[in-house]
C-alpha cells in the first residue's frame, strides 16, 4: 500500500518536472545582468529514500531489546519519498519545508514489525562550501541540515516463531533530525542531491515495540533532484558563493586575481601599459582643463573689452525681445527670435534690459534685472552659452516713448 503511494507520487513529480523543464526551454528574452537582488531562491524538490531502522537502546529501558532493519527474512529494503519546497535566503542559509512518507521494517530475535508513516518536516539548510572563498565557480556543494518533524504512523508487531500478530500501534509523534549531503548543479535550474539524515521519533511505539520509555531512531538516505524557479539568466542562490558575483563584490577581485595568475609572463607588460594609459589620460585631462580655462579667460577678456567700448550702444543689436506689461517671462515669440538670431553664434553677448515709465524707479530697476536674467537663463539652457559669455549692462535712459517698445531686452 505504502509503495503504491510512493510510485504514484513519483509519477506526479516526474510530470511536474517535465513541464517545468519545457517551460524553461521556451523562455527567451534579452540578456539580463544579474544583481544580488535578482538571485533565485525558491526551489521544489523530490528525493527517493532508503529507510533503515537503527538498533539502539540508548532511548529505551535496560530490559528492552530494540529491533533493527535488514535483520532476517521478515524485514525488507525499506523505501520512502520526500517532497519539499525550499527558500534560500543567502548562499549559506535557507529553509526547507516538506512532506515525507514511507515504511519501515525491523526485527529482533523473537519479534518483527512493519509500519507506514507520513510526516511534515521543517528544517534549516547550511551550505558550508559557499563560505569558502576558494570554492567559487564550482558545481559541487556540501551542506548540513537540522530540523523537526510532526507526523503519524501505523505499526504492526508479529512473532518470528509463527508470524502471528502480537499487537499494533496507531499514533502521532514529533521528532528531530540532522544530517548532511552533497549537491551537484546539473543545469541552470536543476540540481542533483544525495542526503543522509539521522532521525529520532519521540514515540516509542514507532517500531511497534511501545514500552513508553524512549525514542526510536532511524536512518534515511535520499537521492533526488530539485528545480529552482525563475529565469535561467539569473543565478540560483544555492549555487552562489559569498565571494562570487553577483552576491559579493569580492568575487570580481578573486576572478581578476585568478586570471592574472594564469598570465604571469604578461603581468609586467600589462602594468606598464596601464600606467602609460593612465599618465596619458591624466595629461590629456590636464590639457583639456587648461584649454577650457584659457577659453574661459579669453571670453571674459573679450566681454570686458566689449562692455568697456564707449560706442557699445551705438552698435546694432543682434536681437531684441519684448515683454508683456509688468512681466519678466519670455513669450514664445521672444524665444523663437532668440533661437533664430543667435543659433550657431558663440561670441559673447551683452544684455541691456529696459522698462516702461510706469512704476517707481526702484521697482523698474528690479523688473529690468529680472528680464535680463530670464534672457540669460534661456541662452544658457538652449543655446549652450556659459556664464562667462554673457554680460549684463545697465540700461541708459529709455528713448522709447511707447510703453510697449520700452519693455524689452537688447542683445549686442
């Protein structure tokens, strides 16, 4: 009965694995550059188990005789199955929640038993090899696990002499387990696992011999596969190392060091070229800085000379823009006029702002400054002028009698 359940479960898991594999093969997309947060942590897995009842009186009273597995013709090669879901939080640590079902047989010199059990398991996985900085880019990993279980069982007890029933037990239990294993990465989302666990059940009737005095231990050895969800272009968390990209920045240094060790003969030449390139780059940067400084100083000198010319206002304006009453906001027409008049012009300009006769002298002075600053900001943002290329000159007395014509900024 228990083996029929195991075979059915294995068939279902096989179908699920095939479907996941087909889905993975169909995934296409642009290459992904993974980061630490992109690493895939969710997995599902299945393990076929060999179960073996351990003979131990450590947990029993002194008068008892504990049965053991594979002890005569009344015992068998016992099997089980684990199904689990795993969340790996870091390359070192993860949680695994699963369901186990199977059956055990064992015998003493006078009696034997068989049982079937089913349990929920929750445990902590610790992948020690991912803490080793020398263990990077490896498909192999070594881990330990520790956890607890909650389950139920049915156990029947028989006499070796004639095979007659000698009692049965149907009960629930809790237990603890610890073990270790190795895993091998078959593909980007698939891994193979071999795991051995020492399991202790807190119910003395688990093996059919219930003296109500102790615990029953058994050994489980499992071989299985696990699938990690997500795009194969992103690394699985269990397959990453603390010192390997993308989890740790130290991985880049480790990879570079490994590469340099393989090219010792070229190391000095590489360092020399790197130094030359760096010196050349610094020299070019210094030259660019000097050129920019010289250009900036030249523009300032030209602007100073231009502002100092006594006949500046007699020169024709390069552009004139007008403003609404009591406004320092450039209109669409004014912006178009500036773009048309100064596009491609890189010579410095001097701005002269005016206001009409309405309003106090102090207020009009403030309004003229705002109009000049509005034009200056537009030239910097839209025509690639710099601060040093733009001067602002105090306006002479306004000669325009029409108020509209007086509300302007001239560019020379």
